[in-house]
C-alpha cells in the first residue's frame, strides 16, 4: 500500500500509470489517480477492476475520450453507465461501451443503429448478442459489420 501511494506521487507518468492499473490498487489510490493530470493515468484508474460505481461515473465525465472509454468498458460498469457510454459523442467510447460484457439486449439493439460501423460491428460481436441482433448485422450496409455478424453466427 505504501509503495502504491508513493508511486502515485512519482514525477514520471509511467510509474503512476502502473500504480493506477495495479490489481491491488485501493479505492483511495484509484480516486487519487482519477485526479491525475495525465489522461493515461486516469484511463488506467478508470479501467481498474477495483474501481467503484462512483469512480466509473466520475471517469465517464472526463474530458479525454480514452478515460471515458476505459470507464465504459470496466467490468463493474452498471446498466446506466453503459448507456451513458453509448450516448457519448466519441465513437471509440461507444464501441468500448458495447463491448462490455454487461451490455444488455437493449444496449445491443441501440448500438446496431449507431452511425459508426465499428460500433455496429462490436455490437454483433458482443457475447450477449441474440440471433435477432446477428440477423440485423448480416443485413448491415457495411461489409465489416456483415463480416462480424457472420463470425458471430458461427459461435453458436
């Protein structure tokens, strides 16, 4: 614990990044890292599996899209937090949101109507995608989405 506290105060961001992403980081460490000036440190904290609902909510409001994307893909993200990520202006955040294993049927349906083909491809690739989702993906206007849907249909 003392080492992580010290590492989060290091003048080199790579040391702070390692501390923020540490699997044993405490909630206090994650809170501190989410206030770092470096967006990569904040991203590592936002994606940390020890991040709380409050940490994820804070990170979803960050100015940098990589922090919001890390928060949206965090395995602790709630239904509401994934929804917030799906409404983000940045397609990378929306893509990471729909890649979350906690994404619901509703989320996947919404993502299949996204203007960005990467978001739609990620939606059909989500393990929670239904046969109906995959069928819709097979009819998409973009070949990359259709390819992702075809691969998803082969998974069973």
